[in-house]
C-alpha cells in the first residue's frame, strides 16, 4: 500500500494562514491584527481548554493577568464560537432571523473575500475547533483577547484501496484582541 498525503503540511498550512490574516484587522474600538500560532499537541493534549489558555498565555510574570476565560464550540458555521469570531464579516448581505437584511457598506464588502478565505482555511483543515475569550483583569479590563483554535488533521489516502489514515497533529491558534470601553 502506498499512502499519499492529501492534507496540507504544517508548514504549508501555517503559511496559508499567515497570508490569509495579513490584510485583515479584527474590528473593535482598536482594530487589531490577527496572529497565527502553533501549539504543540504534547503541551495541551487531546482537548484545548480554558485552563490551557490560562497556562500558556497568562501564567508568566510578564503576561497580562486574565480575569476569566469563556469558550464556545466553533465546529460548524452556526455554532456560537464561530458566530462570535466571524460575525457578519464573510457576508455581503446579512439576513437576520426576523427576515430583515442588511447590505454591507463598501468598506466591509472589500474585506469579505479575505474573511471567507480565512473561514474556509479554518474549517477545511482543522478539527476540534473552539473559540475563547480571555477577559483581562484590572488595569486592562477594557481588553479581551480572542482565540480561535483548531487541531491540524493529517490525512493520507491509499489511491488503490481508498483506505485513509487520519492523525490529529498540532493546534493552530488565531489570536487577536478587542478593546471595549
């Protein structure tokens, strides 16, 4: 049997994410860049939790103290975490539950293709997706760090038998922040 890799390598996926986030700013009172990070799976294990966020990003003396970390599933387009991260950013027309709609202004529409690319990269290459929000303690209580996290999936297929081998690898993080006063 000859298995062929059909998923992206970690390096290629990292490059794709970095390219996708480069033109984007995460809107809030301060438009913030989106960073891409990789966390080795042996650092957090099989599930990424709020405690992992605390330990990885808020445990050191030189880091912001976080007040609390909330999370939501982000494993499908309608999930709370997905809605909280992407909101209407990938939409040209947003339709609401009461059947009202809004056509996005030109400056929003210009970034729609980049937000769609980022969303598709996230859902086409990662599993076990979650959204986290770390609300920072005083004196930084106006800031909240936002994380969209998923685990890279390596997929290999035997072209003769269609047998698949699937292996979860490292965690990819999209990290940004919002300022809310």
